[in-house]
C-alpha cells in the first residue's frame, strides 16, 4: 500500500514516522521500492502496539501516532475565532475548525441550552465551547480539554444542574471527565478526573455518557483490541460505572460486545441510555446494528442492517426509548434510508418507520420539552427534519429546513441537535466549508453553523419537493 502524504498533513503530527515520511516524500530520486523497504525496516523495529496504531492511521487517516502524556491541570484558555460572514444557508457562525470532524460523532451531543446556547466543537487541536444567549451571535469561546483530544473526540452533556465534558487523550488510551456548571455565558469546570487508563492506544473510542436512575454516570466506549484470525480488526464495546458520588471512583470496565470489523475502525462504535431501571446498549460493526435492553447479559433484543458510519442515535424521554439509524435502500445505487424505532418494556420494539433518503454523517435526534421527537437527516446540500408529536401515530411530513450552496458545501454536513428553553425551540448544528477554500479540502477550513427552530415554524413550511 502506498502511503499518502495527506496522512501526516491532516494530523499535523511531529512523530518520527511522519517526519521521516515528509523527508522521503521530498526526495524525488528515491524509488517506490526503497520507500517500501524503509517502511518494512521500521515496522520490524517497532512494538506491536505502535504498528497497530499506524495501521489504523493509514487506513482511517484520522488519528495521530504521537504518544504524549497529557498535561495535568486545569486549562481555561480563551479562543478568538475568525469571523466568518453569513452563508447562503442563513446559519449563525459558531466557530472554525481545521478538520471536518468538528462536530463528530453522532451518538453523543455537542449542544445544550441553559441560560443560552452552549455549542462544543473540535477546532483541529482542542475541544472548544462557544456561547450565545439567543443563537444570533456566538462568543465566549473557551477550551474545555486539558490536553489534546482526538478528532471529534469530545462531547458535552447536561444532567440536572450540572454540565459534563467527556474526552479521551489523543492516543485514545485514557478517558477523562470534567464536571461543572454553565452560567452567565461561560463554563466553570472542575479539574479532569481520569476515569480509566486502558494501557494501549485505540482502546478508548467514541465514549458516551449516560446516567442511571440514581443520577450516577456510566460511560460506554469501544476499542480496537487487535486483529481477527480471519482478517479485519477485533473490537470490544465496554461500559464503566461511577461508584462514588464525587466521581473519583469507577468500576472495572465490563465488555458487552466482542466483534470483528472487516476494515478496522469504520462503523465500529457503541452508545447507551438508561430508561428507569432498564439499560439499553447499542453498537454497530460495519453493516450490522445490534441493541440490548435490560442488562448487557440478556442478549440481543434488536438487530438490523446498518449503513453509514456511526449514523445512529439512541435516547429516552423517561418512558420510551427512541432510536434512529441508517439502513440500506431497497435497491442499489441509491441513498440510504433514515429509520426510526421506539421501545417500551411492555410493547418491545416498534416496526421500522422509514423517514426519508439520507447520506453518511447526516444524523441527529432530540426530544423537546413538549415531548416532540425531532429527527434530522439529509444530503450535503440540504438538511431535512421530521417530527413525531406526542399521542400521534405518524411523523409530520418531511420539511427541508437548511439549503447549502455549492460554494459553502462541505463533504458532509454532520449534524447535532438539542432542545432549547420554552421559547428557544430546538437548536441544530451543521458543517460548511469556507467560500474560497483551496480546491483540496484536506488543506481547507470548515466552520460550524447554528439555527434554532420552533415547532410552529417547521409546520408552517411547505413539505419538501419530491
């Protein structure tokens, strides 16, 4: 396999490997065969753990092999973003990123509302939270991680009156949690708690936070464990639970899924939510979606065909589970379909409801304070929504709420949504790329956009053209 120069460029790594590769790339006289021999020599000298990290990096292009010990302490550095004019979509500019994964991943949130909107995004190095009292202008940008985070590695939660930020270290080996409050347009966060240290890179991926009926948090995450006997990579999904109210003590992690993914980390992730005393866990491995309910020892309660990459969200309204995910179209060469299913202990899983056509990295789900279920999906040029009102059997018709011009279009819009206050509606984050960015998007810049919608506004819009 030829190593693309973009791997090191995208991660801005200073590792020995990347420095060596940049040097080799600049010497025109070296042949392909020589580069291959040099790489093989390096592989023989490195430990299996480093080889594993590099192998995943070369395929996914989304992590750095730079092994740096996280800096201890409480970092609260102010950030001044570039001011970007309004785009044709009309979205409010939140912040800028050097990478398209600014609001990845779908299973966990990047937006919340208290005394205004707080939006978290990855700027290419750090997790940044910006504030807006009304969604019209975002400011008060602050870094909320104490050391570098992986691409799209951080998430923002609220439980009761407390705010939580969760993130791995840049090697996806350690997991950190910070607790605090959101007030007056800023976050006041405690020092980070090291929840666990798995001791190997890539063993803590895409962590999500959930709270049991007593308010104690648990964290679900997945990790790369090695290579499968028949090819592909071995992934395990795990859960770890807080055992003290001050979050200083945590249980040993428990495995609830052990699977082989045919192409390393693509579409291998896990998430979960509590519904009273019931624990629901969902995980995907390439083209399969699996859900357990009750306890992680009860076995699978739901399986289905899955498409996309981490394109699913599971949440609860206190009485029912709500699950959305991408599944295959009924015939080839067509976009995937966004699917909705509900679950209660009494009735089990509902039948699939196909909401509309969608493409990867266009997935968001939230429930507003009136109990309306909002499902967002779409294409790179448009974002669509369908809403299920309480007591009704069917979703409202599809509305096209965001149109993105070709000049502003990113490879994927990504999406993240959250309920606002009584009059604030539902907020939505999405991605655009700057007008006039270089032709090669790897070297370009991306920006995060925001808009809020009320149910009345959505229902007044015409339905999408077929």
